[in-house]
C-alpha cells in the first residue's frame, strides 16, 4: 500500500507542478501581455503592432496550443505514475 501511496503522491506533485506552470503561462498571456500592449506596439509582427497582434491573435493561439500540450503532458504523467485511464 505504501508504494501505491508514494505513486499517488508523486502523481499529485507532478500534476500540481504542471498546473502551476500552465497557470503561469496563462496569466502572462491573459494579463501581462495586455498590460504592456502600448509598449509592445513599438515593435511590429507581420506589419501589425505587436501589442495589437498579441491581444487579437497571439494569446488565443497560445491558449489553444497550451490546451493540447497540457493534455499530452498530463497523459505522460498519468502513464508514468500508473494512473492512465486505459490501464
């Protein structure tokens, strides 16, 4: 039972760390980028001001990619800790 408990603790620890990383990325692209949009507008991306691009498209692209990365990373954690759904 203790190995099962240690596996659960390892699973939760790795899952918690993964969530913290993804929430930090989410926070940066949700709030920080938009707070600094006027400063980012001094740079351009595809002839658009970078602040405008990040607010209109960039953050959305990051969120979609982040969803798929999180699911893949969580699946890897589940498999390594013996908690995958298909096992």
